C-alpha cells in the first residue's frame, strides 16, 4: 500500500520537474511585455502631446493590460516632455493664428487699396468724361452761336439786298415826274392877263371835277400846308434840286409839313378855296423857292407836255 501510495507522489514530482523551464520562460515573456507596454506608454504620451491631449490615464501592471486611471502614469521626464510639447503646440498655434491674422489683415488692406485705386480711377475717368462732355458742349454752343451769327449776318445782308432791289424796282417803276392832276383841261397859262387877277397869271390852272386828286409832280418834302388868302388851301413841296412846286385852291390837305412824298403822291383834292371862279388847281414852279417861272417849258424839260 505505501508503495502504491508513493508512486503517485513520485510521479507527481517527476512530472513537476520539467515544468520549471516553462515558468521561467513565462516570466521572461512577462518582462518583455512590460517593457513593450512602457514603450507604448511613452509613445502614447508623445502622440497625445502632439495631438494636444490634456490627460493621459494609462497605467500598466506586471501581469495585466494597460487600463485607464485618474493618474497619468508618466515618468517625470515624460511629463516634462508632454508639457513642453503642449507649450510648443500652443506657441505654434498662437504663431499660426498671428500669421493668419497678419495675412488676413494684409489681404484686407491690399483689397481695400485696390478698391480705393479702382474707385479713384473710376472717379478720374468720370471727371475726364464730364470735362470732355463740357468742352464738347461748349464747342457746340460756340459753333452754334457762330453759325447763328453768320446766318443772321447773311439774312441781314440778304434783306438789305432785297430792300435795295425793291427800292430800285420801285424807283424804276415810279415816274420821276408826273402832271399835278388827271382828267383836266388848262383854263389859264403863265403870265396871262385878265380882270380875275391883280397881276398877270403866275402859273398854270388845271381845271378838273371837284375832289379829283392833286399829286406832287416830283419826290420831295412838304414845307407848307396852310390856307394862303387868295390861294386858298395851299401845299408847297421842296424837291432835291431846290425847286419848289405849289398847289393852290384845294378843298383839303392830305399831307403835313415834314412829310416825304414821291412823284404822284396825293397832296390834296381839287377845290374852290380862295379867289377862284371854278374848281381847279393853280400850279406854280419856283426855282429855289424864289419867283415863279412858266411851268410849261419846265414840264417839257422833264419830259411832260401839259
């Protein structure tokens, strides 16, 4: 029985001896795993520092996997490295933000300067365009005024020429001299004697019906239009050569002193005013307003035969 009972113990002892090397190997593997975990913790700390992680809660044990905990599980050197990495990261971020701010400010300033330059260019172009338009408008106005002045001068010249032509046509059409009336017959001649006159007759008597027009024989100026005793209503006209013609015994006046008359202008009408025995006009010719001359040869010298 004892022999039978010892056998299992011996066998257990025999079987337990070769197991020792396996346990040594297992401890070696545990040490290697612990080393790897320590390296992983350092790497994780570095990565966390690079990524901006604020807390790393990794821990290790000799026999189990790394677990999260309230402690960093870092050595002082790793903690210093993590803090330095955080400071560098913060400084780098601050420098990057400053550079970005400076870049944005520079970009905004450049954009503002460009916009200001563009606006100034637009304003300058607008001012130049406005000035060009003003100059063009002024030039157009000046040209229009000059053209209007030229047209006015041309119109005035044309009008003057037309008036001159009309005057020439009128002068050509107007007789230079006419007889003092129409529808007449002579009833007394120059220097004729008779009981009807105090002295010999001083003119020609053109008898015609009452109211027949009496005309100026030539162009001139009226120097008298008044009642003259025995001559009745009398008109006198001074002509260009100084000769004065007189028309007497008229029933009315149709001109006033100072009027300009043409040859054939009516100065009055046949009447019987003054010393007369019938309706007629007493016509006299007075060279330079002096003594009367015979009107018949004077009229003939001017192309008329009474």
